[in-house]
C-alpha cells in the first residue's frame, strides 16, 4: 500500500499531503473515476489528524459564528454518515463512527453561564439542545463528578476514531487504484503542475518528477513552509494542540465536555482528553504544564480517571489561517489548495473534499469557495497580482 518508487510520470491529480483533508479529497476524486497520486512524507511529528480526538461536533464546537463557516460545518456534518459508510465499505475497516451526541456539563456557576451561552448559539444555528438537571446528567453518565450542577445534551454531534478513518481511507484509496506514498519529500510544485521531490531515507538520492493535470496542496501547517510554490506563502501557522490518551474509555458512554476540557471515549479502549491551544511554532515536544492542566480539568469532571493508565501524549499542529477560517479552492488553473482547517479538520473533511472535487472535476463553483479562497489574502493587499488568464492568485516575488 505504501510506495514511493515506481511513481508515474503523469497523473490526473497529485495530492500533496496525506492528512485527513488530502486523503478525503483524494477519495472523492477516485470515487469520480479520477487517477490520483497522494504524496506524503509519513515521518513528520505533529500531524494534526493523528493528534485529533475525532469529534464531528458542529454543535459543541459552534463558538465561532462566522456564517459561512457555520454553513460549511453543516454541509460536512450532513455528509459524514454516507462518507464513512462508503469508506468502510470500500476498505473493510471499521471507523467506530458514533452518532450519540455530546454531553456538555457544568461543574460550577461559571460553567453554567458558559453553557447557557453555548445553548443560545447552538439554538441560533438550528441544532437541537436538551437542558439537563444534575440528576439527569448522572443518570446518563454515572461517572461524571457529583459536583455537576447542570448539563446540555447536543444530540446531533458525531464522533469517529480518526486514526481508523485514516487507515480506512488509505486502504480504500489503494483498492480503487490510487497510488499512495508515505516516504517522499515534495520540494517544489510548479505552475504547470509538475511536482518534484525526493525519496526520504533512500540509500542513494532518489528523485522524482510527476506531471499532474491538477495539483492539490493539502500539506496542513507545512503548506507555507518547506515547499516551494509559485505563490507567496499563505498566512498559515501551526497552533499546537496536546491531548492525553488514557486507557479509560469504559468510564464514559458519550463525548463529555466542560468549558475547560473534552473527553472522547474511543471504541478501541482509549479516552482522549483535550486539548491545549498553544502558539509554540513547530515544537512537537509535549509539555508538563499542558498535561497537568488537561488532567486536572479531566479529573475534576471524571474523578475515576485518577487510576487510569496513561497510554500516550499526542501533539498536533493545527493549520491555522490569519483569519482562523479554512483556505480552499483554486490557486491557479492547475493548482488548488486545502488547508487552514484549524480546530475543525476532522469535521470539515468531507465537505471540503466534496466542494473541491465538484470544482476541479465539474467546474461547479459553490458560493462557499469564494469565501474560503486563497485569493482573499492577496485581495486584502498582501502583495497579490492578477493571473494573466484572469484568475486572481498570489504571485511569488
Ligand atoms: N477540535 C478539537 C481540537 O481542536 O482540540
């Protein structure tokens, strides 16, 4: 399944980056019968997808009220059940997709005020909410702390084991004829669709060059660095997130959150406690302070965690644009981009993939593509220029 040698000289679509966004775009394209090569490094520490918790929670994570982002969240959330069903059928891999919602709990009066504000936002966005008394919370989740003062059930949120989903996408892609690498370093993407790079760890330097009808750059936080592109770098930075994984999934039946922490039980047995939000560049070392804070908040919500075996501390770099909105769409006639999904990469993957595939295969430009286009940064005076073919793009200097 993982190859780097034998890359073809030509393909219809070259996807740079094999996180959840790149794989979902590749999958959507192969389902439309397109020939796809996914070029991934496979060695990077801090890939956001790997460190995620797998929440597909447009209700619980609705605090950013930008209306087009709300619309993209809704679209992607609506696509999820069918997306997972197809990926599971094509791969034979169970992704542990659950549709039982989120339970938000308040452990003090400050939390209660925050939950009330969340309820208003979620209701405005058209999602269902059910207010719960402390007793009702404890009936649903008996291990939640007896300090609970009230709760809010958000029944429309989903979650998935995102590491299984990545595995499933890779298997499904390989079975549908896509070529996936996990040991290549892409160095350069040219305006004519040529991708060049080298094989990592090869005993002797082994270079490759692929001519693509279309390139999709979906290299997450690394999109503006390490990769030579014919455009000025996008204003995307890594926002570090640390999560603690414990052998404790049996302690909860649902995803439980307080305003300080989220607790996500995965069917395979781990409970994921997240997450920090830190501006520390590409430093992938876990820190005592973040782990201390996460475990303190988690233990306060779920005291039985005290004895839980710790299995992993995962660190991810969320690709984050200056305006905190996703960036996807055409960059030029042969190059598209999909990055900047910040805290919603898992949730937004099928929606991003669907809209990009419609654009690249059918020429259908959904109105959201105008909002999330990479050109928005150049049009705000970041030194952009007009492409001679009439396409707005950010020219490199
Ligand atoms: N969406 C989960 C996180 O960013 O921590």
